[in-house]
């Protein structure tokens, strides 16, 4: 009788590995996890785009300021050279 019980237990273990219901549940959990990850990545991407836009504007403003300061320095040096 114990041999029959062992065989039944073995069959049950084999069936659990191939149980389609369990595979479908696992698939659904994996899909939900992937959806959540995608949502998180999309939110991070949008945040990165917003920050990049801010940094681009800052660089453009600094570039304009540098050009203005370079012109002022050039004007000052020209005035100093003309005064000699």
C-alpha cells in the first residue's frame, strides 16, 4: 500500500509542475509586475525629461550671460587700450 501512496504522491508532484492553472496565475502575477515596472519607468522617464528641459534652459541662459560678460570685458579692455 505504501508503494501506491508513493506513486500517487509522485503523480501529484508531477502534475503540480505542469498544472496550467498555476502557470496561468504565475503568468498573471508576472504581467502585473511588468506593468507596474513599466509605469514606474515611464514616470521616471518623464521626470528625467522635465529635469533635462530645466538644465537645457539653464545652460542657454548661462551661455547668453557668458557672451554678455565677454563683450563687456572686451569693451573695457578696448576703452583701456584707447585711453593709452
